C-alpha cells in the first residue's frame, strides 16, 4: 500500500538469538547444563520491549497500540494470548489495545504491517514486537509443530521434518533444471555463517562454515531427511536455525516523531509495505516464489521505485535455495538466474547489493515470530551505520525486506528509506 500519511521506524531492540551451538545456550553438552535455565518466552518479550522503549526514548504511556508476532507459543511454550504479555513488559502499556498476529514465519512482518496500517488510520505511536522460543521440544517434535505452517493433513507425511522436505523438493527440481547448482546453495550458507561470525547477536556467531563443508554431505554436515528421494538435496548447512529470541521496534507517524522530540532524519521512513497470500491447500510453482513476487511488485509500485534502486536487503532464507529464489522474486535477477548473484559476490557485505548482512535466518537465527521484526531493524541499523563489524561500506539509503510464511503462502515486503 502507498502511505499517504508518512510512517517511520524510529528504532528498536534485538535480543541475542540463541540455540544449540551458541556459546550461551544451555543444552546437554554445555558445562552449566542443569545449573541455570535458558530465557523463557516472557523473558524475550520483556527484554525486547523494554529495550525498544529505552533505545528510542519512548515512554510506554505514549504507545497507543501494540502488536506481537508469534507462530507457535501454544505448542512450544503452552502459552497463547500474547497480546496481554506486552503490558507485562512495561506498565505504561496497561489498558492499551494489543494483539498477537500469526502468519507462520511471516508473523513478525504481519505485526509490522498492522502497525503501519494503524498509522494510516490515525495512530501516532505504536509498538511492534516478535518473539519465539523453540528449543523446548526435541527436533522431531519441533518439526511436527512447525509443520502446522504447511497444509498439515496433506503434507505432514512427506517427512518427519516437513518443511525441510518441502524445500528439498524445490531444490531437487531446481538442480535438475540446471540454472542453480549445489555450489550456489553452498555459497549462500557460507555467506550466512561468515556474516554471522561478525555479528555478536547471531545464533551462529561462533560456528564456521567452509565451502567444502557446505558443499558436501558428511558427518560434519549431514543430509538428515528420512525421505530417501529428497535426502540428497538438503543438508544441515542449508537450513535456518531453531532459535530463541525477540525483537521490538517503535513505529510512528510524523506527529508521533514530534511528540517524542524527534525529527524525520532521526528515523527510517517506510515508503511502502505489501502483504500477499497464496492458497494453503495447493502446491505452488517449485521454481519460483509468486506470492513474494506479487507483494514485491506492489511494494515497488507504491514506493515509485525499481529493483535497481535497492541498496540493502533482508530476505527470508529459511533454506539456502529460498534466498536465491527470493532474489528472483524481488527482481534482482531473472527467473533461474538467482545463482549468478551469489556466484559474482553481488550480495556480499562488500558487494553491490548486500543481502542478509547479519547472517540471515541461516546464520543470525530464526526465532519465527521475531524474524520479520528483526529484518526491518537490520535494514534500519545498516542505514544508520550501527552494525559494527558487519556494517556495509558507506551507508545505504534505500532498503527492502521480504518476510515469508510457509512455502511461499504469506509474504510481507517493505521498502524503507533513510534521509
């Protein structure tokens, strides 16, 4: 949608994204296992919300409405009704409208879109949060929980790990076509881990990934699917992380900026945001992401921009092949040509179009409900020069985010600009 009423991301806060292989995550191999506990869902919500309010100088009392993205709190944490968790983070939010938004892995993006729509309707100061804790379940139980984002009745039997199998199916078809190769998907993984190694908040900040490891299935990088037909097409390195974490940001109107004593130059303007939805009950095109492409096309049109105007991006790399397909959906490469961008170094931190500079879902991590909020904050932080060791050269002024839910069934694309 075009935004006749100007809207801005003032700033926000990201927690660390943690899980297995993160040095602070307590699991059976950790020396402090049993002596202390990992943060719970309410801890991540509280840390993110309080951090966002503090970072932007926003008193909770001035927030008029709030949204939180979360996918599977009832399953992983036995907790729903998370809109009511927000006043627990700050008493200034008591008695204000707040709600949870769910759209699988696009939950955070939908929460952001809800806030922007509210700004268009006259609200001035809003809070957007996202959080997920997924490490409370075994890998197979978690795979079953996450399969709720597919058409469960029809697709659950594909593999114990339904979503990896769905994207292995895509990868198999794409490799057979020949335009994108196993070398290309390996390069996506290597970039993700290398960027995460520079990011102190990243799940995989302490884990390296060489091209040879990413390229070859073996003990260091298993092909783990039980479906024998699909197993060769997906390895652990191709997958986003099972992470815990939270994110929150303050989204305001021009009048909201003034109320907080801020100027437009202090914030990042939202030029457009679009939501598109596909049919859950049908398989899509294995070779493209048409729902994400539809959201992107409308976002470009509403912003009056083209793909070549974009200088920085955060895209939904739930699996390595997905990042390449979203390059194409966003118009950065022709269909079947997404691999050329990773091969040519275009999307590296020092490239012409840096993508997923903090590690993306593969390296930074993927606490599902937080991801869409994190993507927006990461683009904003790059525009403000706040990314430290993984800051891109110069300071980009126009960026894009693409947050996807399910197998390209829900997509949220936003375009942002910093003066």
